[in-house]
């Protein structure tokens, strides 16, 4: 979503950080570029003006111009103002009200209200163990009520039985009554939309609000609509009174202007963002994390949370035990590739790693994309159990059979085997004897620097059990140590700008050197 803005702001701010001293002229020139970048990203003009004015006011103070690294101070000011523009602290759905808590979903037709209603219900039932009832108040769109019923069946969420001919206000009143009788904690009202804002729609929303007395009124907006989304939010807020925003299609290739503008214009928090089609692909909106991603500082906390959700703890423990013995077969490699796919693929992971966002284009140019994972998994699945356990068995005739089975060729199989050999060598080093192995020493040192203490016998702490506030503190400590800066390596581990942080400057495969933990590509000649 924010890639273009990230590239533009990254190049502008990198030009500032490299200078020893900054004049007011330098700051003004940079802010002109920042202003242009934000306008191109479809951010509302008045929001851009107030943003650049606040940055200029703080950036041209005497204490800034005399500081050792004024360019870095300007980056910090831009970062802080971005967080402020996006809302400061993240705000979730408020359920602090007598049950059943009524959540009313409003928005235009096609913004994704019905799907988002089901996603929120799924999130509340799985994460917060709430009993949720969904009701469709959309009597205009054909099969809208049936769509919600089917989504409820898929996610095992209760839905209000459909009675033909009832008005939206009557359905709302019946839903609240049914939720009280059924012992539900939350009732979600999926209201009707229009292709554009009109008076009958606003009157209907006001009537539903009066009958159901909702605790939360969430405006669902398509993040690809740009400037128009701001007018939409303003109109709904004036007529109905919204309590928060939900942005859908944040995984799209839009410019991100709606996300940056809507919070600033309405003053209402963005509570959730839709990042995919699946029922589970709904995330809380954290302004600090989004600002970090926009400025290429990565998002370690979200990456760890995503890993905790997607990585099978038992498999991870079994893998750790095998690593300790220095063993790593092709089944293990296939598991690693599948886990990376679940976490958003190579691009998704790189976008969240500090200083690595700019590597995505280079990786794509080198042919290292997520389709490569699928091909490599297909190659491994085309092997017999014995071949996966012992790759040395793979001679020419076997490779020919595997290539035919996976739709690839011998060259692709050889690349996979070479990558596996490199990874197996690294595993032996990591699990080797002498002071607990290289990986244990490295992670223990990193944990000590970040004040996390030991886990796994003095090695890397169990990140899945860390409190989210502690993770936020870890992110800030990492930034202070240089990990959050574009091109910065992990603290104390000899990171090299342009290389993968923390491993002696080892670079990505196909980009002048080969980091064995990633699918391998030939070195550049």
C-alpha cells in the first residue's frame, strides 16, 4: 500500500541524513519534496499543509541546527509527526458496555462491509472468546442477507434468521432482542450501502442508530478510493456520528492517501485494517508500526506477532532439536518455505525488517519472488521419502523423474540442492559444540543487549510469550541501537548496509553473495 510513498520519503530523508549540518534552506527544500510526495500519495491538501508546517516549525529550531546529526533529527521529527497524523496510539474495538454490545457497520456499497463484519465477528470469537451474533440489515442488495448467513456458517458465527419483508429498523431491534435472549456478548449490525451518499441512506442510518443504540459505529472504507474517502468519512461522521474507521484492501497497490488523511480530517481512530481476503486477515491499526513501515524502519513487532500466529510451536521445537544435532533434511527445508509463505512471503517479511524494505525490488529483479517458493516445494514433493531424507541419492535419472513430476528442469533441482547444502552447513555451525553453538551465542548476545534475558537455555528468548508492551519496548531499543535505521545492522553483530543485518554483512542470494537461509540463486558474474 505505502510502497511508492516509502520510496519517495526514503530517498528524500536519506539525502538529509548524510549531511554534517543543515541550513533552513536544506530543510525547506526537503519539505517541498515531502509535500509533493504526500500529495502524489493522494493525501488531502489541508492535511499535507498542517503536517509540513508542524515539521518545519520543529526542524528549524536552533537546537536542531547545532546538533551533531541534524539530518537524523529531521527524520525523527517526520517520524513522530507521521505517528501523530495517524493517531498516536492504536485503539481497538471498545467492548466496555453492558452485554450485548451493539456494533453498527456503515459505509458505501462495495467497500467490504459484509465481509468485514464477518471478519470482526471471527476475530472477537477466536481471540477474545466472545459469543457474537451477526444480523444483515441490507434489504436492498440481492442476496446480501444470504451472503452474511453463509459467511457466518463458514466461521461458525451465529446469524439472525432471515424474515422476508421486515424493515432494517425492525431487523435491528429484533437482533438486539435475540442477542439478549441468546446470551450473546456482541451483536454486529451489517447495514445497507449505496453507490454514493444520499439522503434516504442517512435517514435510514439515523433510524437504525435510534432503535439499536450502538456502542460502536464503524465506518468501513475502501483504502483505494483516495480523496473521496475523506469526504465520505466527514459526511457519515456529521450525520450519523462514527466512533472509528475500518480500512479494507490495505494489501492493494493504492497510494495510501486515505489512511493518512481520514484520521486527520475526522479525528476518529482507524481501529482495524483488512489485509487480505481470508477471514483471519484483519489486523489492528498501530500508527507507530505503519509510520515505521512508511519510513523503511521495518516493523519487528508485527513480524513477531505474525510469526507467533503462523508458526507451529511443536514443529519449531522439533526443528530446534534437529538443529542442535546439526541435522537438516529436505522435509525441513519445505517446512521453512511453507512457513515463510504463511507469513506473507518474501516481500511481506522483508517489508517488516528494519532497513530491508528497499531490497524487495532488487530481489524481484534477481528472480527471488514468492512463486519460487511454490516451485521449490513442488520439487521436494516430487521426491520419495528416502530422497528427501538423503539428497545424496539424487543422480541424473532420479533428477529427470523429479523434474517431470514438478514441471521444472534439472537446473532448478540443482539450485535447490545447492541451497539445501548451504543451509545444512549453517545448521551444523549453529548446532555445533563449543560454548553452545554459534546461533546460541549470537542470539544470547542480542537478547542481552536488548535487556530481554535468556530463553532457550541462554539463547534467543521465546518471542511468542513476550508481552506486546515489551515488544514495543524492544522495537524502540532496537531503533536506538541502530537497527531501525535504513541500512543499519543488528546491534553488535557487524551488520553491513545493503546486506542482511546481523550476519557479517552477508548479502541476499543473487545479489552478490548468498545467504544460505533463503532460497538460493546463482551469484552474479
